[in-house]
C-alpha cells in the first residue's frame, strides 16, 4: 500500500450496520418513486452524519452495483438513483459564492467514459477536508485533457474509467510521461491492465483522497 506522508488513509469511521441498512432503505424507496431530489437530500444528510467516503463505499456503491437494470422501469430507477446521488454529492459542503481553491487537483472521466460518479464522491470527500478540486466531468478526450493540463498546470490528475473499454492503460501512461511534473492516477474499476510508471492506480476512495491531500514533496 502506498503511504502518503502526513495524511490519514482511513478518512472516517465505518458506518454502523443499522445506519447502512436505514440509509439503503430510504434511498431505495426514493429511487422506486423516481424522486432524485429526495435522494439528493438523503445523500447530503447521511454524508453530514457519517462522512462522504463511508457513505459512498458502504451505501452508494453496493446499491448502484445491485441494480438489475433489465426492464424499462428498472433502468429508470437506476437513473434516478444515480442522478440523485450525483446531485447530493455535488452540493455536499459546497458554499455558494465561496469556492475552495482547487489545490492543483484535476479530476476527469476518461475519453468516452460516460460514468464518473466516483469522481463526484472524491470531490465531495475532498471538500469535507476543506480541499477543492477541478472536476471536468465525464468523457474528456485525451487531447482536451492535455490542453487542460497545460492551461491549469495541476500537480495531480485523477482519471476515472468504469470499464476496460475506456481504461486504456497505455494512454494514461503516455499522458503521465508527457507531463512529468504531474502525479497521474487512474481510478475506477476500468483500469484492469497494470499501470506502468509513472502512472499509479487508486483502488479505493480513501486512497484517492489521501493521494490528493498529500503535501507537495520538495
């Protein structure tokens, strides 16, 4: 396990089993009603109480993974849940008119990757630690990522891939070698091929927050 000096890897205590079950029950009911606004409110409420990282890993990820998505109504429920979670994570600890500095952290979905909820969870967990980030959303072309890196000069780039189709390790490694001053990370389940130096794979949200919160080395 990689160690990040001065940063705790365990960000929050685990949610109690009862709290996990209650959160899942309430979110499931709201999703069945296709009530994304209610889902967002529940996400903010639970994140305030238990922390964004714990909520994401113990509640949101298992629920999203368990959705069958076979019938039309199941697809609608899945979309309502995902949208509600996204909105809830995006408003969590965000103060209108008082944006946090990005801290040199750039987050984006890999080219053609339409899912990047994990990055919204990462951004929320960073705000919880009063750290900002620049989230450019899903499906950022490699050329656009390079242009963004040249313009904002981040110290850290985290690229999300949900599937192996978008998790192209050789492209990430090439990007990292083209920008040696940037620490480049691959996040999400899509990076199944080993990432060679200088790129690094992040396996879980606490590790991602720790990496993005690590102080600059001299």
